[in-house]
């Protein structure tokens, strides 16, 4: 996979019949639904925005360390607390405290950059540095489209979102379930979902840290799908999990358990406290960020105690609440600043960072897009490396929208275009072209323009640039209606990426066996 930013023009997929989706993720049947960039590494060339000065960074760090030294974090997992105690932490019941020297020594062991390799080696992604990767919306219980409205997620909805995840080249990894398939029993849901994910996509996959069975099953299924031995799987990162703290100042049992299981096998965990200022964290954004850092760093210390050098990343989900209702707010100016400050601190600790493309809007309207754009500018200006929920998120995470998935991917492609390196040479400076045109001509017909007009500017697949008269003449189709048509055309064209039939059979056999054994225990 190239380490250069996107420079290729958007291309239409050539129509030809054949098996699988190929590297670009598009169907080969019936022509392409959209014009999109090929699969590429994305490099963010911009310097990050840093809202606080060096003194502020030092104060935030000092306060985060004081939280760990003086207050401590509650660990509801006795095994995790005991591991930390053996490495020098102070444990009093469920409360764990540690000195800043221990924190900094252990955090320094984590790599600042690592790669994740899925079953398709061409879909490998790099986490850290200036690299930027986008993932699909994850975990809503509901989904919506313009045809049937808002509804509880089903297995078929889940699979359709996975097909969109595979199709769009601007989506680099398949995160959690893009919608929870509520028609599958929770005891076996992870088996069906991971089977579908590994069949319908060839991108990096995620495991929920919700009980040992789910984590162990996902690791084994990912190993099988990659055609790997146990030794090969353990030798490098192949999948990952994300855990959240139970703010304020607490880590629960199952997420720590899953994180520890992955750490023992060298698989990464993104540690993402969910701190809402004014509710689960101080009402001041700097205070909320500082609490978030303490909650994340202590879990990263645990990972390094278990497996020194194990890759990990620090995540931010710090935003504010509506102080009139208590509802979460996303894509606010406060959210942007919290993300930028967390980016400063992630660089201070030498860790890759995750943030999210989120909004609080209930439908794919103007509010959903301005809040989403605020979130995405927070991503770009903070130096984020991993973007969760980059396509399809609505209602503060309670709903996944098919139309918004398409609308967001239009934005993601625009950001990829924005990150193209700016070349300054005789050709781009165009002095000879200006001499040719002079002060009375135009540039439309000259050779300099003719040689470049197809690739000079970003060409959207969803925006309508017609004037109002043409817009009306063509039916006055609004953006979400165009997105509805596009997502349905993509699903009609979609074909599965290739997978060896023997591997597919081995996966199906594993799923059947685990279902016979009862899958994962539940409270139902």
C-alpha cells in the first residue's frame, strides 16, 4: 500500500463481469454507482491546531497525574488491579493509584505508530504519525432510510451497511456493528456478525470487549479468515478492540477483560473514555479532557504491564451536554476544542489518537452536516489518526442512516482531496499560460487547461452544481433523496470480495460449533 497521499483522480470502475469486488471495492456488474477515489493511504499534511500553550500542556499533564496519584481509578476487574499492583500501583479494594513515574515509564513502551493487516493484504492500514483512517458508524440499535423510516436494526440492515463499508474506498476499516441486528439473539449475535463482516468485507475488523467468549471468538475467526497459524496471528496486529471507561473514574470488568486478552496476543486496544462535560466529567472542557486522559492512561499502563510494546491508541469522546435537558451534544465548538487539546496531549505522550465523526441531529438534514463537518474539522486539525463513526451516524449514536452514510462519504472524499499535496513548480504556477491569455482572453480553451481540466478540481458524486432552473427542471431532488438513490444502486451492484472457499467453509464450521456450544452467556 502506498505511503503517499491521494493524488490519483477519481475514477469510474470499468464494467466487466467477474468474481469479487477487486481492490477498489466496486462491483463489476452493471457499471459504477458513483465516481470515487481508488483505495489509498491518506496523509494529513497540515500542522495540528494547538489551543493551549506549553505551560497549559504541563498543567494538564500534572493534573492528570495527580488524579492517578491522589484520587485513583476504580477497577471492577480484580485481575487487572492485581497486575497493576505487582508492577508498583497501590490497590485499596477496587481503587487503583499509581505514581507518575510508573505511568510515564509504561506509556513510553507503547509504539507511536503501528499497522493493522486484514485478510486482504492490500487493505493494510497504518495507525499513527500523519496517517488518517476512517471507519463506519458503530453500535446504534436503530437505523433509518427515507423509504421505511426509523426502525430497530435487523440482520439484513446490518449486512447492507457492511456492503456499503466494503464499497466505499474512503472507509478504511470495518468498526463495530454499523447497526445492532436485534433479530439475532445476543448469545450468538457476534458469531453471525463477524462471519458476515469477514465475508462481506476484506478490511480490518473490530471485536467488542463484552465477555471473554466474544473476544476469543473474534480473534479465532479473524485468524481463520486470514489463513493464519496461531503464531502468525500473534506476531502482528490483525484486528483490534475499543474500550470505554465508565466515567467518572472507573473501568468495568468486561472491557478490561477483553483488552487484556487482546494484549496477551499482541492485538491493539483503543482506550476511549466517554466523558461528557457537565455530566460525567467537570463542566469545564479542560477539566473534562484531563479526567479523560487519566482514565485512558491507566488502562494503557495495564496493557504495557501485560505485554510491553503492545500497540495501543488513546481515544477522545469528550463533548458537552445540553445543560437544559442533559442530552449529549456533538459537533459543537466545545467538542472541537476538546478534540484538539486531546491531540496535543496524545503527541505529548507519544500515542496515536482516535476521535469521531459525530452529530446530535435526528435526521440527515442541515444540522447533521454542520455538526458532522465540525467534527471532521476537529479530526483534521487535532492530528487524529483513527476516525470512528466517520459515515452514517445520527441521533448521538442511537441511529445509523443509509442516506447519511452516503452523504458522509462525499465529505470524506472531499477531505481526501483537500489533503492532496500542493505542488509548486513551473507547471502549476502557470506563468506561460498567463502570458498566453493576457488581460483580454480566457483560460477555458488553452492547452494548459485542456491538459488538466479533468483532474484539476475535486469532482463530487453527490453534490448538485446545477443552477436553480436546471435543479427544478430535473425534479428538485434534495441531497438526502439523491443519497437514497445512490445507496440503493450500490447495494444492487455490490458483489462480495473474493475468499477461498475452504476458508469460508472453515469459518462456517467454527460458527456452527460455537452456536451448538451456546455462544456467549447473556442475562436473558
